[in-house]
């Protein structure tokens, strides 16, 4: 996509997102209530930012285990992660922007084959962990909440999506299709070469399909880091909600986080998910018997946290280009 078209698309999506944000805020108490809620977080916001950084560090460690290359140091991988997340949030390309950016950021540290394969593998582990969170959250949601027809349909869609993803995962593990070979032009572009040897692409696919044959300890190690990422997310939500609703429970916290994870995955193409996070979080809070303004405030606090960490990523990107 050309830069002018991408910029135009960004502007259109941003305008729609801002309109949805304004509508959601006005519908749930107005800006005064939202600002008061965000201000009540106070210095605890530093803890929220710290938890956000720790979560990124967890996925960075998972990525490093997938790469299994001593040349990829934590500082380099974590910096690449911050930059990739910033680029992915700022454009409607989402993962199509963030993951290649991480690969480009570490191309002087590890081979392109290893970087592409390891990023792909880590994303597969992450996807599996997200599906587990969504399935658990949906089950708890249906058990504990008076779900209106609209959200019940969304819950059914989530369950169906998890089932479809599981079937696809089993099929891929058994059939081992040459998926990367079909994306050879994109891979050559990422690698910065006029052509990519077929052997290199086959090696990437070999590394990816070798995951089921990894030692159990290595698989468990990656899975534990992904689990730590989600634990950090629940902790982040709990910190904010305890300041807004002192009697909040861990079940309600987990439900709001799982709903937020669904929005993150489903609307990754929307820059910063403007308005969508707030609308979704407010709706889930209402179903749980919480004030909708609480969900909207939670989403805004987390958005500000994302902006802070993305600012660090952009600074690293500027330094890298120099």
C-alpha cells in the first residue's frame, strides 16, 4: 500500500475512532466523570506502566527461547519489541507492520531465517494462549453474567472461533503445508534481497514445524512466559479497578481482561483501537453490574499506558535509523 493511501486510511480510521470515543464517553457519564476516574489512579499509573513493560518483557523472553540464538540479547530483543508494538499500533496494518519491524530491528544480530521463524513460532504460542484465555473468559462470562442477546452472540462467535482455530491448528500440524513458500515475495522484501533462496524458506518452515519435537521443557518454558504475560495483564486491570471499585473481584477482573483481549485481537487493524476499547469495556462492565464509566475509564488508562510505552519505542526507532 502506498504511503498516501496508508496515511489517508489512518486518518479515516482515526476520525471514526475519535467519533466512537466521544459518543461512548458522552453516553457513560461525560468527560467530567471519565477525567475524575483517570485522575483517581494517580501515582499508581507508574505501576500500570511498569506492569505493561513487564508484560512486553515476558513475550520478549518467549521470543528469545523460540529463537534459541545466544546472539539475540534481551536488550536488543526488548527494544525491537517496543518498536514493533509502536509501529503496529500506529498503522492499520497491525501484525503486518509490527512483526516485520521486529525482524528488521534484529537482522544484524541473528539470521533472517531464524528471526522470521522465531517470530512466527512465538506468535503461534501467543495465539494459543489467547484462545485459552478467551475460551475460559467466555465460559465464566456465561456462567456469572446476565448476558444480553447481543453479547451472547459475541460469546458464541468466540467459542466457534476457538473451535475453528483448534481444527486449523491440528490440520497444520499434520499436513505441514508450505505456507511460507507462498509468501516468498513478502519474505524477500523483509530480508532486503532481490530474491530469497528456496532453501532458506524451506529452512524456516522446517524450524516452525519442528516445534512439536522440541524438548518438553523448552515448550513449557515458552508457555510459562506467555502465561506470565496474561497474568500481568490481569494484575494491571486489577490495580486500576481496585482504585475505581474497591470491592472488585478477581473474577470480574479476569472477565474484563479477557474481553479486552478479544477486542485487541479482533480490532488490531484500528490504530490504538480508538473508541473500540472504551465501548467494549463499558459494555462488559455494565453486564457485570459495574458502572459503565468504570470500564471506559479502565480502557482509557490502559490506552495512555500504551502511548507511553509506544513513545519509548518510537524514540528507539529514531535512534536505530540514525
